[in-house]
């Protein structure tokens, strides 16, 4: 893993775990302003579709989070989709959004 702080490394681990556990295309984890973490995988139902990052942000908001410190998405995609990043930006103007590979390497920081 690229040299990132231990709290962000924890997010990578959580995102990798939820992705593997659910066999999903993506896994994501976010940390709120109180240090609580939330993770989620891609939601692909006939009536509801969310990226992993949107689902993790939704979990945080539905648990009362008022802001985010950082977010991680584990994906094979070459870039993060704009709508997922916007969901994070609704809760933090400049907190890092990391894109990591399935082996936990940081590929991009937004």
C-alpha cells in the first residue's frame, strides 16, 4: 500500500473486505468527522442502483454523520465516476477520495 496514514489505510482494508465479501465490482469506506467508519459495496437491484461510494455515503448520512474526513473506493475501473465523488463532496469540500486497486494500492487521490 502507498504510504498513507493509518486511519486512511483502515478505510482501504474495510473497502477491500466488503468488496470481497459481497463479490461486488466495488467496495467503499468513508470516515466521518467523529472518526466513525461506514462501508458498503455496489448496490445493483432492479429498482435501486448505487455505486459503492454512494452507498457508503448514504450509510454515513443515515447514521447521523454531518461531514466526512476521507473516502476510499476499491475498484478495477480506471477512474472514479463523477457522481460518486459529488456524493462525498456534499459532505466535505476537500477531504481526500482515494481510488485503490483490489490489492490495496492507492492509484489516485482526488
